C-alpha cells in the first residue's frame, strides 16, 4: 500500500507514478478508479510491469 498527499489541483493521474515508486517490491496488479484512465497512467503501470485494472471514465462510449 502506498500513500501520498497532494494539493486539490493535482489529479490522481499526476501522482500515480510517485505512488508506484514508493516500493521496490514487485507490483502484480493495480486497481484504479476512472481518474487514472489516461495514457500516462497506463504507461507508468506498464513500466512497473503490472496489470492495470482501471475502471473506464464516467460517460465513456465504447464503439
């Protein structure tokens, strides 16, 4: 488990890499909410070689 404190104008996606680098242990899976459904977050998770379980953002339409 990792924790960070951020200002109200900082998004979840902006602090995800900080959270994932707080541990040197292997991370197998991340469980994230829709705020982390961004390319930046997927890339950060990919670098850690984890499997992302991210809920799609609210209002998204699958085509």
